[in-house]
């Protein structure tokens, strides 16, 4: 699978073997609100408040989780599935440049890696995705990981 940047505002596509699975769209370059349509569901991610480091995840208007930026640069992704089971993941930057990521589950096992073709000049990024067996929809998880990665890059560009 792959995440491919589709616009300068941060929008991206999730591809599987070259075919588009879904699109994540941001309103504008300065917007932190993103939307995606996937498997008949409308998924929205937006900041809890203007100064918050927490982003709320909604599926069809119902809050189903959040993404929280931590002081150490990692991002916690908390998802409540259809069976009301809570899943927690940690997205961590890896490598010298901080443009590649690994996603860890509750047991601290790596469930996927995101290897980037990020360019600080253009603020566009593409990720090659490699994952282990995971009992969660990988394409849906990539919506949240792609959003968290864009948020990370935005914060690093400001620092």
C-alpha cells in the first residue's frame, strides 16, 4: 500500500497496488480539518480546539477516537471500533530526518512502517507502507496515520 500526496494543502490518497482506495481531503493549506469517504462512511478529523494538541475522529458524525500529539513528538491514535473495543496505537518518527514512521500497538509491537519520500521544499510526501498482520482495516488506519504524519510535519516546520 502507499500514501500519495495529492495536493499542496496536505490532501492525500491511499493506494493499493496502484489503485486508489480512498482520498483524504483538507479544506485548505491552513486547515486542520480533513475528511474521507471510506466503505460508505464519512470520516472527519478535526482539532478539539484552536490551541489543542488533540484531534477528534468522527465517523458519520459520531466521535470514535482521537489523535493526540505528545511532547516527545509521537502521536497516540485511539480508535473505538464498531464493537466498542478501544484500540490504541503510537505513531513514532524514526530515522535521522524524522520523515519515516513506525506504528506500534498496545504491546509495543510494530504493526506498520511508513517510509517517506517527503520533501521539506514542497511539503509533499509519499509513503511506502509495509505492515505485519493486524486485525484492523489497514486502509482506514492509514487515514489516521497520514493525518498524524501531516500534523507532525506541520509542527516540525514551525519549530
